[in-house]
C-alpha cells in the first residue's frame, strides 16, 4: 500500500513540475516577443486626414 501512495505522490510531483515549467516557458516566450519589439520604431500605421477644413 505504501508503494502505491509513493507512486501517486511521485506522479503528482512530476505533474506539478511539468505544469510549472510550461507556465514558465509561456512567460519566457511572451517576454522574448516583447523584447523583439523594443528595438523597433512605432509600429502604428500612419493616418492622413483627408476631410476638408471648415
């Protein structure tokens, strides 16, 4: 019975570890994508006003 409990606890530990590493990888990829845009100029489109002035 003790072996079954140890295996269950081991599987819970491995599952928690995998879940944490997946979350860390997601945060790292988001941070890396933001740092790529840091060196680029303004990425907003340029808008021209074509309405006649009143």
